[in-house]
C-alpha cells in the first residue's frame, strides 16, 4: 500500500495598533479550498504594551476558529458522502 504525504501550510497575518491585535489565519487545502478564520486581542490600558503577547492571543483565537471550521467542513463532507447525519466530531 502506498501512502502519500500531504502537507498544509497555514498563513497568519496580523494588524496591530496600541490597544488591539487582529489576526487572520488561512489554510489552503489540497483540493484548492481555502478556509479562513479571525481572532482578536485587546490590551487593557494599564497593561504594558507587549505586541508579541497580543499576536499570540489573537493568533491562537484565529487558529481555534480555523480548527472549528475544518471540523465543520469535515462533518458536512461525511454527511454528504454517507447520506445521513453523522455524530458530532469532538475537539
């Protein structure tokens, strides 16, 4: 049996100002489908400005949403292929 190695590349982009960080995560699947998700973080005005921390929080939130979108997509594909409603896919 031959196995094919498949790889996914996730792209992350950030937009920041002094108080907010916004992240966009994008993955292109081998079938050409693109799945995109967003995350954000806000700095409390008394906290030290740490852009990397904002990126980590916003990025993690975007990746979490991306994971949920991929699970939903897989669920829909299972249902379409089987012709029935499948059991929820747990994280």
